[in-house]
């Protein structure tokens, strides 16, 4: 019998599959779309994520970055915090997924072109997409069909504005060895170096408007960017905040965005998915899947706390406009916060 059936062949699902295979489990990934799959993503791996990929034996070619810089979108005032324990890596999502898929294949992980929507389970096994396994891992994204099918999607918290993400690539040499976060009154723009002649620009916003209209809120950033090429399509995602009632439902466990998502504001999504994948496999291999709920809460604690605090500040205009000046005035505090997430 299959030990782990993974629903979703994105980075979170493939990382879980690799962890499982390395632990001696038989793993099958169900993914109806061909690899690689391009999606809206900031495409920045924090140092912890870079280290975890190395532990999995996944070689990733990208552009190193050495910290985070906050920039006021109008005045140019900035504050930066450098990483203390090695660089992060800007890598295109498609390249990362292709590297993960190749490593999974090398380890004997089978990928089947099936979509998981309906789940049946008892105390010994779980069935989905015509397959039977000991456990099902739902790594099926922000709007997880498995989470919805099991009734685990919680309604949005009252009073919170929905946020959306948009991303586009630009053929221009990176002008910084840091990820830049440009702040405007109602949105942020994230600039990630991806290669010698490419950057990614991701915009997070609570206003639904075209990418170019969002980018116009950052005149200093816009002036650095060339016209987009014909292949530099805009990718979008949202609403970003997705609440889940639990990470474990019988023999079904959730990882990545499917486990619940606060926001992309701190750039920890990929790193958190890699850390959670390791904990999920550890709990399953020990025969104690119910312990994964606590493990997930532990590895996501700093992400949820800091991201929640920044979103709270972002929702108060009088405070949001002080974020960059405060970071510039308290560089030590800002650097500690950056390294808390790294």
C-alpha cells in the first residue's frame, strides 16, 4: 500500500514527497498539471529555506540575496537588515519546482496525472483519486479543494480586508543584493533578484486593480524598470488570507498554503512549507500523525506572529506610514526581526 499520497505537485507537495522518500516511505504524488507550474509568488527563499533544500539534496540555481531593505515608496527613505546565517536565494518558481520534481523522481516518487477532490477514509486507510494510501497529504494550494471537501475552511475574520498578490518579471540587472520592500499607503511592492538580468516584482494589495495601476504607486521603483517583455505575464493570487480549522483530519494532513495562510508580507511561505513538510513526515513515520498539529503551530509561530502584527499595523494608516521611519530609526530591532524570519 502507498504510505503517502500527496495531493498537489507544487513545492510544498514535492518537498513532502522527497522527505517521505528519504524516510523510506512509498510516496505517490497526484498532480493533473504538467511540471513546472507557474504561479504568483515572491520567489525569494529565506536562508532557512536554502538550508532545508540543501538537506533534501535539491540543487537550486538562483541569485543570492543577503538581507531585506524596507523603502518608503515616495521619499526613498530606507532601512535594511542583513542576514547573519548565510544568504537567501531568489529563484523562479518554475525552476524551483523543476528541481524538486527531478529530485523526487530520482528517489523513485511516482507522479500520476490525477486531481484529488473527494476523500474517503477509515481508521486504517484513505482513498482519493482512485488510489488508496495510509495517509493523504493535502498540498493543493491556497484554495485547497481537500480542505473545503472536509469542511475545514474557516470563514474570514470579520473586519479584515482581503489582500491579493500580483507578480511580473522584468529583464533588468538587479540593483541590490537585498530583497527590497517598497511601501505605499495601501500596498507593498517586493523586488527580488532572480538572475544576472532579471528581477521579480510582486505587489501585495487590498485593492483590485491592474498591475500597472498598482505599480504607479511606486514612482521611484517604476523609474528603474524597463517595459515588460511579451513573455512577462502578470500572475495573480488571492484572497491571500485563508483560515483552516485544523491541520490534521483523521488520516489527512495539510501542508503549505493548504494548511492555512496569513499573508505573503514577510516572505516566509516557501521556507515554512519546507519546515512543515519535515515535521509532517516525522510525525507520520512515528505513527503519531495527530502530533503534527502541534508541530505545525510551532514551526509557524514566528511567521503567524510577525505577519499578523505587520498586517495589524498595515490596517491603520497612521501607523503604516511610520513603519519605514521606525525601521530606519531602530536598525538593531529591524535586523533582529529580519533574522527571526530567516
